[in-house]
């Protein structure tokens, strides 16, 4: 065994003696140079790989931005198309709205014309009534217009005796003049209203002020129909009792004002509508 060890050592010594020191140093330098080049190449490779990774990421980001821009562009194109459609629809809607407003304005104008015509007829009626009743005492008969309705109020003193439902002779003269006017105004109907004060009444024929107001109204209606030929279809008899006063009932003067019969002249609804329809035809 010792022989073998000695033999190996001898061979090694012999081999090392065969390579000169200069060559060894040259080989060592080349190896160092090669290692340096390898290290430099490795660093450059790593930098290239890093740059490639960054470039790939930027390219991906740019591609995503490009896709977003394409999508936005398409959406804008679609919205422009929708906007064009909406603008056209808006123009159509606006045109229809304007046409509707014109129609409404025209209807309002026609209605105003019809009301003007009705007011003209009402004014003619008031003028006629004041003409035939102008010589009567203003305290006994009053004519006024409220909201296009004509009211003729006749005092209880002129029409009836105290607590009576019998029309006086002097009142018949007044009713005859009223009948002459309303008979010439076929576009109107009228209602006869009886009104009382708050003094209670109770007789064999009259139970209370309701009865008294209604009976007085029907007495006036019958005279207009029977004595002066007023069409009964145009008349309505109504009693308001003591519940629509025009003055307080604390004084004799106030009670006298509340005891009255009122003739309310009303335009016929169908006649009024005919005026509107005629007004529409005139404008067309």
C-alpha cells in the first residue's frame, strides 16, 4: 500500500514539472478573462430580459388602451346615431306640442267668443228689463248681474201681503212686464226663488218658512204661465226659506230686505254649447 502512494506522488510530481509556470499563468489569465466575459454577458442578458419584460408590459398596456379607445369611439359613433334619432324625435314632439298649443289656444278663443256672445245677450236682457221696469221704485225692484247671471229681486212688500201667498194686483203688472221681456229671449231659462226673514210662521196651510217661500215661488210661476203665457218648461220654482239673507234679521229694515222673491235668469246650457259650436264653425 505504501508503495502505491509513493508511486502516485511520484507521477504527480513528474506531471507538474512538465507544465511551465508561464503557460499556467496564461491559462489562468484566460480563464479569468473568460469568467469576466461570462459575468458581463450574464448581466447584459439579465438586463435584456428585464427590458423585454418592461417592453412587453408597456405593449400590453398600450394594447389595452387601444382597445378602450376603440370601444369609446364605437360608443361615440352609436351615441351620435342615437342623438340624431333623439333630436328628430324631439323635433317631432316639439312640433306636436306646438300644434296642440295652437289647438288649445283656438279652443280658448272660440270659448271666449261664445262667452262674449252670451254676455252680449245678457246685456241686451238687462237693458230690456231696465227699460220696462225703469219707472218702478228702486227699493221694490232691483236688477243686477253676477258672473253672467241676471237677477231680478222683487220685494215682498210689492208682491204679497204679510204672511200671504196671493200675488197683489200691482205685482201682476210688474210680472207682466218681466214676462214680456223673457218671452222674447228664448235662449234663457229662469228660476223663481222665494226668500223669507227669520220670523216663524205656522198656519193651517203653511207649516213654516220653507212652505211660505216655496208657495210664494209657485204662485209667481203660475201667474207667469197662466196669465202671461210663459212656457212652463223654461221655469223652475224654488224656496230658500230664511237661509240666504241679504241683510241681518235684527232690524225691521233688514227683515224687509230678506223678504223677497228673486227671478234668476239662466242661459240654457244647450244654447250656450250651440254658441260655442257656432263660434268654432265661424273660425274654421
